[in-house]
């Protein structure tokens, strides 16, 4: 089996390639230097040249606040990109795994979203990722979609790295306490992706680390495990005032993973422990 991974210079793509290598699965990782996914001809020629059995599509425009102003580039990367890849996969009769997000949901209420619940993104990033899903499902039958959330990995910037940096500089940090979700370690998500692509259990899934928290609770646990005494001030989304609206409820049900015999990811606190160790080992 040959797997092509996009976004290898980002957080998730990097760990998917590592996991494929660990499993001895033939693969190649690509990023914008290899081909720009917004350009159909480049995308076609690169993928057809490698002729994979599966494309794991991890590249994306992920700047949630900036997306509100940069609508065209966001749509080009997050909608035209997956659409281009899906068309090539169709031509090559190859599977595609597309990574999506909790931001496709409006985040009302407090129950866990099922994979077939009604979507309703609040902002441009979520809208573009949902339209990316639709671009994939309208072209392909052999697709997997995994909606994940609050991603952290060694290769790139993320919330944990930011909190560790500001926690060193300040006695107290203000963090949002009314958005609830699940942090997700790319090492654990990469394992699920590699479990999934060797099957033909196509469809839409949710894949995050287990258990839920608010961003403020997440930060308190980061500081506890890292040995910081920085205080965390709980503030509301309104008080914090980010540019892009974000769902208050990002609880994602894993029923579909269970039904199809895929192992759930470990709890997020355990994932955080392993991630902090990885950060330390990487200096
Ligand atoms: N990060 C999160 O918290 C989060 C939450 C839910 C879902 N997700 C989804 O999870 C997936 C992986 O996220 P991540 O955090 O690993 O992303 P990331 O670290 O931002 O990496 C994305 C990669 O895509 C590349 N890219 C951007 N535009 C491209 C283009 N036109 N052609 C080719 N490559 C391009 C980026 O390159 P440049 O850096 O040069 O732009 C970057 O290397 C994405 O689908 C994302 O939407 C992420």
C-alpha cells in the first residue's frame, strides 16, 4: 500500500508520516513546496505521478481568526484544495481521508454531537471546512472524514506551546472557560488514521482524545503538569473577545468509532503528559 500525506510540514501530517513509517507502510509526505493544492494541474500531476492507494489530506488554512478577513485564500485552500484532491482520487480510484473539525457545528446545548447531526458553522473557517467535506463527499464514495478538535503536535505552533511561553512571562493568564471540548494529540490521531485507511469502513467519524474540559481547565492542567505556579483567570468568550466566533459546545460523540471497531484515543490528560515529555526530549 502507498500513502500520500499532505501537510507534512504541519502538526498532524508530520505525525501521520512518522506513524506510517513506524508501521512500515510505503508513503510520501508533501506540502506546498511539492504542490499547491489550490492548483488543480499541480495537484493532479503530483498525485498521479506518485499513484497512491490512499491520500491522507492534512494540509489546510488553519488560522481561525485571520480567516474572517482572508475569505478567498481560506476557501481556496479549504474548499478548492480538497475538491482538487478528491477529483484526482476519483480518477485514480484511490481512497481519501479528509481531516475536518468540530467547528462545522454551531456548538449550542451541551450534548455530544453525533456524526450525522445537523451542521451549522459559526465562522469562516468552519464554513470552509464544511464545504471541504461536501466537496469530498460529492465526488467520492471511498472517503473517510475525521472531525477532530483542539489539535497539538510537536511540529508547529499550538495552544500548549503558547500557554507554556506566556506562563513563563506572567503570574496570571486569562483563558476562556465557556468553550468545552477535547484536546487532541497528533500522535494519537495519527494512529487512528493509520488504523482506518487500511479498511473500507468509509464515512464520517469523530476523532479526538477522550474526556472534555474548557480551555481554562486545559491550561490549569498544562501548568500543573509542567510545574508552573501561573494562575489561570477564567474569562468568558465575550470577555476574551476573539475575532472569529467559536462553538461553546465541541463535545464530539465517538459512537461511530465504537460501531466500526476502531479504538478510541486515550484521555487528553494522558496525552498531555506524553506530549510534554516529547517537548522536553526535543528541547
Ligand atoms: N489545529 C487545530 O486545532 C485543528 C482543529 C480541528 C481540526 N484541524 C484540522 O486538522 C488538520 C491538520 O491541522 P494542523 O494543525 O496539522 O495544520 P497546520 O499545522 O496548520 O498545517 C497545515 C499545513 O498545510 C499547509 N498548506 C497551507 N496551504 C497549503 C496549500 N495551498 N497547498 C499545500 N499545503 C498547504 C501549511 O503550510 P504553511 O504553513 O506554509 O501555510 C501547513 O504546513 C487540518 O485539516 C485542520 O483543519 C485542526
